[in-house]
């Protein structure tokens, strides 16, 4: 279940993962997933660039850049 990407650094994601691992027996596995833009890379990249622009970080220029719709 993809949840960890909603936990920002200020909430201690490493601590939370350790809390999830603590009750498990030695040798157990904890499976986590994370969102990905693999299936719609152009939309993911456009969204990333919008967030970067709002944060004042600009947008990288590339001849391979997709055409992003308006803001």
C-alpha cells in the first residue's frame, strides 16, 4: 500500500519504518511501495515541473521535454 510518500521528513519516516519493523521476528520482511511515474512519465514530469516552479526552482530545459498544459 503506497503510504510512505505522504510522510514528509519532519514526521520522521525512518522512525516510522523502524516502528513497523520492531514487532516483526528477526529475518522478516517489510514490503513498502512508492508512487511512480513509470506509466505516465510525461504527466508525472509536468507535475514535477509545476511543483518546482511554485517552489521557485525553475524548470530544466531539455529537447526531450514533454509539452505541458497550462498551470
